[in-house]
């Protein structure tokens, strides 16, 4: 593996970690799980929505994460 590929993988991992702090990330996960339609996935979707609410309550800290998500084209 080349150093460039390793750098790119590291960048993508960091971006993913940062986006996990955004409400948009958790709402998208909730929608994905809700689309499955099983009781277990519905429960996971509820948990994801709850996490999104928590992220929004910490808005000041996560505002830059939301901006990053927008800048990256909502890759989450």
C-alpha cells in the first residue's frame, strides 16, 4: 500500500469520526434502519433519533461538524 493510500484512508477515517458527532449523521442512520421495517431495526432507528437529539442539544460544540458535513456533500 502506498503512503498516499494510507494518508487517504486516514483522512476518511477522521472525517467519519467527526461526522458521527452530527445530528444529520444519526438521522440518516435512523432513516436507513427504519426502511428495513423489522422491530429490531425500528428500535435501532429510535436510538439513532435519540442520539440526533443529543447531538443537537450540544449544538455549539457540533456546529463545525455540521458545516463539515455540508462541505463534504453529506458523505455520512
